[in-house]
């Protein structure tokens, strides 16, 4: 036989053997990078990125490094640490997903305990691999390609912890579906359930088939993950119209269902609109009117974001702001007063620039506090975040009554401001009758240029 031909054939086999695992490794590392780049602030995304990064490292160590560089078999047992860590990270991802989906009246202990059991099985696999590296290498890795391996106890000693770890993952995700997660999360959970058997089989298949099994598992989950991020992105565009960054973070960490479920909360409502806007719109070109509205919305939106509040409505020249929803805020009343005070100053700067010294535009603000019901309503794919309760009506009524530059605050809001200093900033007004209230409602005007000390 020609030695050159023999060497050439061996080289081709070597390249063929290592090309597939290298590609699978790169895909896993690429998926890890994609997940962490897509949502690095989310604990679930970080756990998922760690999982696939460790999968990539494990493939590189156990196939490329161990076989190509003829690593002593005693060292290969330590390579199992990457595999065990990947399994632990995967189970941790499932655990974090479970924490984002409300359990309601369901008992969650079984699913959580199954995940912890699966993590301990991964630790056991690593201990067995380190203490019996020769057995792992000769009987377990690629065991289905080795005659008689299935009949040996050594093969099943390693299979058992892997199988139990994978079973605990799938079982807890099936239990998780009982909580009725929203569609994006359900798609991702089902994709992982389908991917895990393929990834687990890669341990015992021959190198060539193991690469195919692993890439199939990665692609199944990648399809589900892409679908998840597309659906979340579509919702994020809708949510960003009225939710603060804090709420966006809540949605990312706990899911849309948790963040947007109907709640009965005590909040402060701030309502503001422009004075003289109709006359201004009649006297000025439409592009000037739109520019003023854009600056007005930007000014109010920046302040709302600063306070972590939520814009419920942009309606013409009116803006309705919720302080304390969807995220509860114990200090909603002083924050609402401070927000109203700051809005008055910021919008006044906008109106002064728009009128070039002519006081034809102004700002009026109303503030009220109380219990309201908040949640998402809508149909046919059109949704709106809304708040219903007397405090919303009162804030709107006070806003209507407010003259240019006035901030009218309900007595209930003032009573909820713990610090009494700065009360000299308040000017008592005559109580007003408001629909839904049995008695006339007392309120105050927050004098221009000062704010309650407790709201600063």
C-alpha cells in the first residue's frame, strides 16, 4: 500500500472527525452570545447563555482536545466538570423561568425539588467521571458504538445520573405548563423539552452521530428561542408606549402575565393638559402644532421615566400618569406631587419657547390619590393599560379646574405625604363636587416655585 495514500486518507478521516464537533461547539457558543446580547439584564437569559457556553466548552474538551491531542485518560475525567456545569445551569434556567410564572393555587414544591435533584445528579456524574475516568472513556462515551457496552454495569452507572437529570428537567417543564404561561414562554419551554433528549443522546452516540444529535437539539431550541424573542419584541414595542424602564425590567424578569395582571392598588394619579391649546392650533401651522406637542410629550415622558411612573394616556394635549402602577410604590403620594411640580416647570419652558413671549399657551395639573383597579383590557390584538377608580376621575376634574400654572392636589394626597414641612407651599381651595363622591372634595393649590419638602 502506498504510504502517501494511507497518510492522506488518515488525514481526511481526522479532519472529518473533528470538523462536525467544532461546528457544533461554535454553534453552541454563538447561541450563548446571542442570548446574552439579546437580554443581558434578564436572569433567565444569563442562565441560558451560561448553559450553551458550557455546552460548547464541554464539546471542545471531550472531543476536539481529548481525541486530537491524545490527552491522558486520567485528565479526561476532569473534563466532565464542564458537562455537569452545563446541566446544572440548564436546570437553573428552568428554575428561574418557573419563578417568572405565577403558580396561583398550584403546589410548586414538586417541580422545584425535581430540579434540585437533577442538579445533584449532575454533580454525581462529575464525581463518577473524576474517580473512574477510564471506565467513563471506555464504556460510556460513545457507548452505543461499542459492542457489549449496554450489557455492562459501568455503562449504566454513568447513564443513570444523566437520564435522571434530563428527566427532572423535562418533568418540571411539563409541570410548568400547568401554570398556563403566556405564548412566548410556552413556545420556549416546549422547544427545550424537545431539545433535551437529542442533547442527552449525544453522550452515548458515536462521534459523528453525536454531533448530529447535538446540532438537532440546538436547532430545535434555537427555533423556539427566536420565536420567543420575536413575540416578546412585538409586545415590547407595545409596552414601551406607556411603561417605564422599571416595568420593562419587571416584564423581562417575571413575564408579561405577572407584570400586567389585574391589581387593586393604592396609587397617585397625575393629570395635566395645555391651556389655550385649541386657540393656538387655530392660529399656527400644523407643523408648529405637532412640534409643540412632540416637545410637550418628550418633556413629560422624561419626568415620568425619572420617577418610575407609567403614562396611561396621551390624548391630544392631555397626559394621564399613574404613580405606583403596575409597580407598587409606598411613597406614591409625595412622588406624585413632586412629579406634578416638575412637570409644571418643564412644560412651562416648552410653552414659553412655543409662544415667543406671548402667553397664549399654559399648563394645568391635577393630582389625586386612592385605590384603583389597574390592568390590560382590549380585544382582537389591540390592548390598552388602564386604571379605573375615583382617583382617576378626581385627578381629571382637578386638572380641568386648574388655571394656567396651577397644580391642584387633593386633600387625600396631601394626607399621604408623611413630611409636613413645606405645607406653607399649599393654598387651600374651596371643596368641589365630583361625581362619585358623596361630599364636596377638599383640595389645595401647590404654589408656584415651591414643592412639599416631603416630595422633594
